[in-house]
């Protein structure tokens, strides 16, 4: 008995023997349409090509047939194997659901010596110690964090400026190290700091306890100092000198930086990127303002539109691609996250690109006052008087009650983008997220009306840009492909 089927079985049949697999499409431009399958494999087609594809008016050798089969947009009607392939790939892409809550954010203080007008966290002045987390709350939060299922968890210290309560950070780190051994867990630590208060003592402690540093750098000195004022007007000098000192003690890979785009940044993407090159940072995250905290109170969030930010982003990305063509491996990190979604089936570790949303399931936030939130942005909203994303209080809760609370179930239940209005028919859906906090903040509803959503417009704009570059081929496409696997 032959172990193989006859060769004729594998010959492509006529179009009457073909069927469409689940697909979505989105117009990218005049006579240019994105067609995508259930897991986001995308194909650029003309209007006529899409009409032929949907009508199954395609045949071997016509070019559309081969491309549509490759992207799993069509298959033989008697072959269910490709549906099983799509199902397995979708399961792989959503594997993060089996490992909830790996990130735990401790807001150890709201105090800060900077006075950034776009501050998202509604920071407080230096002399108000009532806004420091107590050791009792810190230990209760640590017990919850260590109760989460993952074998490796990340604890991130935020503020305000967390170095203003560094003694509490030391207590948390040492208690975590002791408890982690008994629970057979690995813990990673990160401090998000502006570096202005960095001392050698702090650096050596971070070295001895494997604590990484994340900081802010908005660009050249004049721009950074304007965006991030402090007494003395030297925030840029303290940031770049702090980066250099931290690298010397902790190692290059344990120091990273983030920028925030203000109105003053929009005409300077090349200068901002060149500053990151000058400081030998390994890439950049071109990040828009968020609608929380002082960014809303000072109306900085409203000072530019989504379209202006997308123009800034494209100009910056084109400059970064030019640098890569010249031999500098320097990714734009948000593009890298999206490209990994577009070109691989690896589950996303980035909570903002998850469906259902990563709130609560991907991260928990323990506020200085004992309140627990489903996301960092959720606690920022609470500082503005909106507690929609508060899950409980450290004095009377545990991990299980937080992640199974009615509030979180209700919030997460509405964020499955595969079922959401507008998202369910969008070609970009497999590479996107729901961001319920953003939509609640801007529209008063966690699902949101997507045609009115700045988040949605940014996602479509960036994904369309990346797809256009990939489709054009050449060196820029190869650069993007390298970012996806780096």
C-alpha cells in the first residue's frame, strides 16, 4: 500500500473547487486595498484584483492565485487543513493568555522635582510625603505580585520620581529576592527615573541587585529642557550624564530611554533621533502624548492632531531607515513590535497590542495609597478623579480576587477586538490592540467609536506605512524584516 497520495491530488483545481478563507480588507489608497486573513497575513491588491479574488475568478498562473494561496486567503474547498493551520497560528499568537500578569508596577511616590507640563501621572511637589507608599502597602503588593502564575515576573518602580523613596525600593527588592527563592520565581527589577537624583550609592545597589534603569530623553538639550523643566534648567545634562554613569556601572543593556512627542517636537524628528544616536542608545520609541494627568490639564495633549503626529512619525521612520542603510542598526521600537506581529506568530509581550486587552491580565499597578489598578494609565485617570479602572485595595484583596473581579471581567470582556464594532472587519485587527483606557478617557466608553479614535487612526497609519515599505521591497524592506526578528 502506497504511503503517498497520487500527484494529481495536489494539482490546483478550477476556481469552482476553491473557497475563500476568512478575510478582511481595508482601503489604503486610490486603487490600493489591503486584504488580510484571520491572523493578519496581508496582500496589497487593486480594486479589480480584489473583485476577482472575492468572486474566485482566479486561476493558476495569473499571479493573484499564487499570492492569495500563499497568504491563506483561499484554499481548495475539499481541504480543511488550511483552516486548521489558521486555528493553530491564532492559538500561538494568543498564547500570552496562558501566562497572566507578568508585569507589576509599584508607584512608590507621586513626588517629583521636575515640573513637566505633559506629566501623565499628576505628580506632587517634593515636600508632600503623604504621597509616598508605606512599607505595609509595599509588602502587601509584593505578596500579590508573587502570587501571579508566571515563573518570571517584572517589578517596575514608578512615580513621581521613585528615587525620592529609594529606601522603600530597597526594602521591596530585598524582600522580593528572599520570597522569590521560596516560591521558585525569577524576578526582574526596573526603576523608571529621570536620573536627576542618581547617586553612586544608588547605582552600586542597582548593580548588586540586577536592577535596570529606564529614563526619559525627549531630544536635544533645548527641547528636552523645555519639555521637562526642573530647578536649574539642567534636566538634559542630568539625563545624559546619568545614562553614561549608569552604563558604566550596570552595563550598556541595562539602561534604556523613552521620548514623548510634544508640539515642539513635531518639526524635529531627525534631531531627536540623532540625539539618540549621539547618546549611543540602541533605538527609539516615537511616542505620542497620552490623554492623562497634566497633559490634559495644561492642554498639551490637544496641541497637535493625529495626522500631524503621523507625519512626524513617517518623517522620523524614513530618517531611521536611512541610518540603517548607512550601517547603523537602530530600530524604531514600536515599528519593531508591530512588525513582529505582522511577520511572525510570536505572542506579544506588549500589553497595549493584546486582544483581549492586557489590563489586569498583562499588568497590575499598586498605587502609593494602596489602591490597585488594571493599568498604569488607569491609575493616571484615577488621579484625575475617574476610578473606572480601580480593581481593589491592598488592605483587603489578593491576586485571585483582583483578576476575577466583576469590574475587570466587564472591562476585559468588551475588548476582544475580533468581535468589536469596526475592529471585527478591519484588515489590521490581528496586529492591533483595544486600549480601553484611552477610549474611556477620550470617548467615555472603553470600546470606543473607532472612526473617531486617535488610537485607531495612529495604528492604521503606521501599519499602512509599514506594509507599503515591505511591499515595495528593497533595502528598506530588508531593514524592517531584520527588526522583526531582532
